C-alpha cells in the first residue's frame, strides 16, 4: 500500500467526508486505525485517472459504479469528480481542461493540481484497457474502509447506556446493508445474460410438469390461474372484518409447510399460541370452538396430537413472529436472518395496517406511512426473491353500497398499495350480509389485480366450524 501524500489536497479522508490526520479511534482501549493503515491502493487510483486522461471513452464503462467518494485521497476525488462533470457537459477531458477547471474551483494553482502532476498521472497509467479492473480495486478498498468506520461507530454506540438493544442491532444491520447496496451497483445487464436466466427459469417450470411453478396455494382454481405464489411478488389479501382473511392466509400457510415450503408468519394481532391452535385445528379437522373450550372427544384428541407431532417435526418449516406494531426495517432484518439460517420460501403478514414504517415517530400522514410500508414489503419480496402475502383491511365503502363486493378503491389508507402489489385479492361471503343467502358456505375470492394474468372470481367452500376454506366441489 502507498502512503498518502502530506500535501493538503492529497490527504486521505478519515471518515465519510472529513479530512484529518487520523482515523476515528476504536473504543475500549483498542488502538487507533491510522489513515495510512486503512485499506487503499493509490496505484489503482492513479491508474483509473490516467486511463481516463488517455481515453475519455473509458469513463463510460466505470462512471456508473465508481463514485468520487470511493477514492482514498481527496485530491483524486476532486480530479475524478472534475472529469465526470466535464464528461457530463460533453466537454473534452485532458490535462489542460482538468487543470483549468480545478484551478477555478480551488481558487489558485495548487501544486497537486499542477499541469506537471496531472501529466504524471497520465503517463503513469499502465494499461488503459484494464481500467475496469483498477476501478474495482478502488471500490473494494472503499467498501472495506466503510466497514471499518461502521464497526468503530458500532463499538461506540454499544457503550452508550440506555439505548434499546434491538434498536441498536437494527441500526447496525441497516448501516451494513446500506454499505452493501452502495457498492452493489449492477447497472445495465446484457440481454444475453437475461435470456440465459429466463430460459433457466422457464426450464425449471417445465421440469415441474404441472400448473404450479411457485409455492402452491392449495386451491386448484387459484393455482391454475396464478401458477402458485411466485418469487418477488407482493400479494395483498383484503377483506372487511369477519370475511375470513386470516383463515384463508392460514390455509396458504398450512398448505405451504405441509409441502415443505419454509414460511414465516408475522402475526400482529394473534399470539403465537392462538395462531398455532388455528393451524392444528385446520390440519386435524377439529372444531376450533371445541379446541378453545377444551371439549374434545378421544378421537379428536388423537387427531390433535397427531397434527401437533407432525407440525413439531416440521420445526423451521414454520416461523412465527408475534411482535406487535413491528416496523418494516425490523421485519426485513428478521426475514433476511431467517433466510440465511434456515432458508425461506414465503412470508405472510397479518396485517399491513398494524405495522409501522419505522421506530422514529415522524409527522406524516397515515396514508404516507402505509405507502412506505407497502413499498418496503415489495422491496423485501424482490430482495429475498420470495412471495410476500400481506393481509389488508378495507374501508367501509362496501357496507354503503347495494353490491357489497369489494373494489380497489376500498383499500384502507391505500397509498401506493395498488401500485406496489403484483396481485390483489378480495374475499366476499354473501352470508355475512344476507343470513338467508342461497350462497351460504361459499366464499368468493375476487382477483382485483393480477400483473401476470386475467381477473377472475374463484368460488371456495367456507367451513365455519374449522374456520377454514376448501376447494369447492361442483355437482
């Protein structure tokens, strides 16, 4: 590694944007990380700048992923930023134009930006065609410096008494995620690579030899329409109270784990014991009211124990989180960790309006907060490449209409829900409004939005004793 120049413009930055002679100190008696000991490679920085001087076209290949702040020396940051600006203005880039612009910006002819020094940068370039490799070295060194600074900040924060540990851990995870995202600039991908990935995806679907290519829902007509829950999709399941949206979500959950798809269920309304009781009732085909009262026959007791043993063996096929008011950052962090440790195929959230956008209370409308949550859930689905099914409440719009079937406009505090969701389903049971309905026991699953196909209404059988839904058998 090179030692940085002692000239003022050539000094390294000791953190994300401040010039100084020493880096932040590690707390607890650890030694300081001196600037010259921080990860850096000045030869690669000079090679990048020299390559651009030799051929401006090289900037097109690196400008999208290499930023001025990725350079270690402040002088190199300024030279590179000047090059990017000149290129953006469609001005020529050479030692004279860069020198002239830097001279105007710095208010004088600084020695480091002299024509002589800039000429040396140009002449010191080893092989201009390797500029992308040099840029990658510079970026990697910058990322490692950011990790060091983040670790130092984490140690300092860990020593502050009174701070919530969960908040502290969440902040650390957020910081490292931001570092990762900052350095993971994929940019435009060539069509050939996309074709290869797409053909591989289609081939996997063909190999499954059936209608279901994603996580199966357990309902024949629904799986035929959507092909199962697809990776990266945000699915909204909405209904008025008493329509059975939680029951249907538990049907999706049960069918997934019974087919060995690892699923995490965020239960913001019920306790984990209540949730598991509902699952056992559904699997064992036992009246849920009887289970709540503890009035079970010997046969029902046997079926309950068999269902419990089977679910016990599944273990991490099912993860349950009952944190009330969980925010989108906590949810994302826990899902990311669960996927890393156990694997993850699907996420269910019950329900969206019980979440919060962040720990920090801010003055913003509830609609805007819901929009932030909706966008966060879609981002999570895409990041982890798993389907996210979120339940949602509806406003009172259906109650005031003659036809009480839900519409898109009935989504409560909808914000960007309609925009972010890939699919939106509504549940309607006519018997809730009309006790003498001739469609008693039938639930309509209304497809309000389907980015991948058509809009239909699917009839399901609703069994209130088990609080569950079944495929409807037509006579």
